[in-house]
């Protein structure tokens, strides 16, 4: 595929498949919200621990234990990894292969941050098999359209 030449309008620019566009938009939404929430928790970490600790057991109990056992740095790390995911999606939106690699590495590393920073004993396999791997596979199926 050739680059667009404004002096020769007869050469078509590469077309982005609709499926790739939808995947990128979903990634922008999910990773953008995750980026925001992780940085928000990281910045207001002490407030979250104090607030969730005063709540009666119930809805917030599991969230409290996860945040309390985690280090603030984990939320910053996840935020930067979600930023990497967004950057990868932007490159793939522009049909650049490097975006697939950035996206894949960022999302696979995100799976390990709870083990590294929170002492979790294993990977969240439901997230791995229901979200991360299917998205990587769907992006890989569009890899041939990238340059």
C-alpha cells in the first residue's frame, strides 16, 4: 500500500476495516476509563483507604481489602500501562503495526501488576480469557491491514 500523495489523487489511501475501527473505539473507551480511575485511586489513595475502612461490610468490603493490600504505585503503574494501551490503539487506528505490539505488551503486563504490587497469588484468568486474549486475537486478525 502506498502513502497518500496530494499531487496524485488517483492513488487510494489504505482503508481501515470497520471491525478494526470498532475495536479501537472500544479500547479508547475502556482504557481511557481505566486510565482515569487508576490515576484517580493513586492520587486519592489515602482517602480511599480511610473512606472504605469506615464503611460497613458489604459492597465495599472486597474493594477495601484489594486497595488496602495494594500499593499506590500499582495504580500508577496500571495507569501508565493503560496509557500504553491507548497509544497502541492510536497507532493501530492509523494502521501502524507497532501499535499491536505496544497494545499487546501493555495489556499482558497489566495482568501481572496485582501479583507484583499487591501480592496476589495468581493471574486473573477470567480477565485474561474473557477480555485480554480475545482483544489481542481480534487485533491480530487485523494485523494484515497494518503497515
